[in-house]
C-alpha cells in the first residue's frame, strides 16, 4: 500500500511541476525580445530610406517611420502588462481540490485494498473466489424467482451450478429452462449432460434418450454425440458407441487434441489401445470395465488425511469418497473408492479397473485431479457442508503415491 501512495504522490508532483511557472507568475521573455526586434527593424529601414531619399522627402518618411515605431513599442508593452495575479487563485484552488475529489470518489466507489503491491493475487483469489462466486450464483437464483421467463438467466445459472459441481441443482435449473423451450436442442443437450453428471457419470437411460432426440434433428451435435456414445458403451453396445464417437471425431481437425483424444477412446472400445477390452471379451460380455484380461493396469496410491480444524465437523460414520478425475475433460470420476471418516487417515489404490465407462480410465489422461470428499448425505455429488480436499492438476506416474488433505468446506 505504501508503494502505491509513493507512486501516486510522485506522479502528482511531476504534474504540478508543469503548472509551476503559471503559479509563480513568471513572464516570458518574448516581450523584451520583440521590442529589441522592432528597434532593429526601425534602424534598418531608416538606413534604407537615407540611402534612397534626401531633403524634405526623407524627413517626411522618417517621421512616418518614427510614428510606426512608437505604435509598435506601445503595442508590445501593453501585451506584456497582463495582471500578474490574474488566474493564479482559481488555478491553485483547482490543483488542490482535484486530487482531494479524486480520493473521495475512489473511497466511495473503489477498493483501496487492491492497491497493495505486496498482496498475493493468487492467494487472494483462492481465499475469496469461491464465496464470491457462490454469492453471485445465489443472487442470480433470487432474481430468476422474480423473472422466471428469463431463459438465458436459467441457462447461466445451470452452467454455474455445473462449474461448481452442484449437479443436482443444475438438473433442476435446466428442467425449468426445458419448460420454457422444450424443443430447443441446446437446452435439451445441457439438461442431458447435467442429468448424467448427477447420476455419477451414467449416461445410459434418459440422458441417452435425450441425446437421440437431439441427433434426430442435428446428427452432428457434439454434446449429443458424446452422451449417446457414452450411454451406448455403458450398455455394452460397443459398435453403436464407436459409430457415435467416430462421427464426433470427424467434427475436429486431424491432429487436434480433440481428434487425438477421441482416437484413443475409439481404440479403447475396439480393443486396439492400451487398457482396452478385447473384441472377444466384448462379444461375450466379459469386458471388465474396458480392461484387457491380461496387461498392465495404471494404478496410483492415494493417502488421505483430515485437517485438525475440521475434525469436529465430521462424524465417524460419514462417507468419504476418494477419487481421481481428468484435469480437463468430463467431470465424472475415472476411479473412486468409498470409505468412512473413522478410517482416516487411510491409503487406497485407484486403478483402471474402477472406470465407469469405456475409455474413461486413469490411463486415458495425462493430468489428473485427485480428491477426497466427506459427504454428510452419503451422495457422491458435493453438497454444502461437505468437507473436501483437491490436488492441483498432476501428471501421474503408474504406481505413484499421492497425498490429499481434506481441509476445506463446500459452500
């Protein structure tokens, strides 16, 4: 904060220096210079006349030249006689009032705390972003109660709930949007997506049915293709799942990150990729969650502990979900284990065999977020009052060991 004020005062002083001559009443030397110039010109013209004329004619012209000189000198003198103090008082008042007025207005409308150069921006955001974001979400929800026909508002609220992993609330909000425009395929798509998320990543059933309705109108709809493919894979209809994902892959440029990821997903389903189900096993229905009967599975060890300040907020029989999810990609867990608070601290193993759908396992992603959540309701979806801990996006190694501390409360 001190650094900010030093800089502000320095800039103010530099600006005031520009007004210093006017405040001190210093005159420009142009008046003296102009008088000297007039005299020099008069002398030159007088010499010219003396060389061309003589007698009475010269005397008459000389008299006229003298009158012109007197007029020029008088005009120059009058120009320089402006009152020295004129305008200095208003200028001084303005220079004093302007910064005071600026500080007063900023104190009412601005935030002085943001002027602290020593503040840590990331820490400040981490400490305040979630509560402030949730407060904005709550205000939006209240506004929509008074204006229930605002479709864009409902969609924004639903997306906000999705971003904060409040999937059950997102489903309810998108259902309200569906009532306003039941045939809008974009609204139907986000509703199907949030419905699958609220079911723990299960897209078979109603989400897949909604996706089919969307694809009947737009066969290239990205979200619907993904949901339909996921739903088909979860039902064991791998041929149909591959067809959906192949169509979706064709929507992206060759070699793009989306193209590469979808290629890996298709390889997993076909049995050609790492950790994929073999064609024979897929036919017999012994898929083992998309893993080969033989071959290396990716697995990691996760040690979970509960921070001391939160122990009083957790009951011994509260459910603990320990999971890993993609750092960028679908929000569903790639692997999950359920424990009790009384088991903490505990170490568990997460591996590819825990995948809930084809191609969505630990091996499919380079960076993961590893987390643990104490659920007060026993539901996998986060609820206000739950306790959780999450790692930063991490490049995991097969067989690696990672630690998660539960140290924050879900708001």
